């Protein structure tokens, strides 16, 4: 629950329309725009979709002491067919794009457990990504805006330098 909300969150507030298991603690908001129509259009354009189930964790609580401990451990399930899809993408020279920061943590955390190789199965990760982190699985990230004080913002710096993120934030705010 977020303190600024007038009503308690319902299950559909913290899951995407295509979610299979209600594991999320916080809304995996990066996936919200991906409705059935858009997912079908992506497939028609040759973009392969591969599922993972992840428990999106808290990015911020508003309590500085607690926020300093975030992100907490997140549970995930990476199916064998997703591992195969990632391997095939690599072999064909295609990119692996994750939807959401928790998706990145799930895939990268699972690869670290496998000695740098993505493996299928259920696990949990406490991996914290940030500037200088060498990604093993994910080439690009589809995400929303994140507050610079949140752990999710630090993760973005594994993909782009802070100066670029600050310019993007300024442009979004000006729009």
C-alpha cells in the first residue's frame, strides 16, 4: 500500500493484464502498457516474447532508513522455454530486452547463480545492479521513470550513465 493513495490497492492494481501468478509486492508498472493487442502486434513484427514470473519488490517506502535497505529479496521463476529463447537470441545476434527493473533483477540474478549462465527454475535474488555492473543476460530495458532516490534508479545506471538519465528525466518533466 502507498501512503498517498486514498484507497487500498486491489490485486489488479499490482498485476499486469497478462500476469499468471499474484507474486508482486509492488505494481510491475513497466508492463502495464503491454496489453493483448500490443503483444500481438509485437509478435506479428517478429519480436519473440518469453515469460518470467517475478515478485516485483518495493522501490521506496518514504522512510529513509527502510529505503536504504531496499531492494529486498525478490522471488522469480524462469521457465526453460525462456532460457532457450535467450540462447537462440544470442546465437542469432538479437538483443534481450527485459520489461521492468524486477525482470532485469530476476534474469541477471538467475544468471549469477548459474555462474554467469542463465538457467531455468525458481529462485530468489538480492542482486543490486548499478553503475558499472556487467550485465550477462539483458541488453536493454523497457521501464518507466524512477525517482533518483530509489534503488530502481540505481539499476537504470547499469544501462545508461546518470547524466543521460537526468536529461531524460528533465525532458519528461518538461513535456
